[in-house]
C-alpha cells in the first residue's frame, strides 16, 4: 500500500469501509491455501472495527449494478467492489489499474 493510501486511511475525518466481499474472498483463498494470514480472519475483521472501519454489507443494489458494468475486469470479487464503490460513491484502495476503467476513484500511491 502506498503512502497516499495510508494517509487517507489514517485520516480520522474520512469514513472507512471494509467490504464483506473482501472478507468473503479472503476466506475462500485461505481455505484453498492461496492466502496465508498472520492471524485468524475473525481477528482481522474485529481489528478493522476497532480501527473505526465499518463493514460494508453486500446489498441487492450492489449485485444488480454488476449487470450494468462493462467487462474490463474478470475478477468477480473486484467487480463487486467496483459496483459497491460506484453505488456508494466511494474511492477504493487498490493497486489494480483495471478499476480506473470503470470511473472509480482509486487510491494507492
């Protein structure tokens, strides 16, 4: 994560959200042996709430937004994050340049 992203996340004036799509993807990748976490996922999620990061639920309007998105990106979880960001008018912290093709504000550097 870049310096700018860390600054944005650390700024107490910014609302911060942690999407359930991220939690879901992390659990799947952990189960498949593709992701090794330094602590249990439950603890990581609890830490996010202690850091004043709210959980962003996956809602029906987020899912329906997927049908309106062009196929610039094939990762299903990333597309859901993009749909959430567009519906909520949120910026996304990601190093994935494909997000920008959707008009999502991406913070990384």
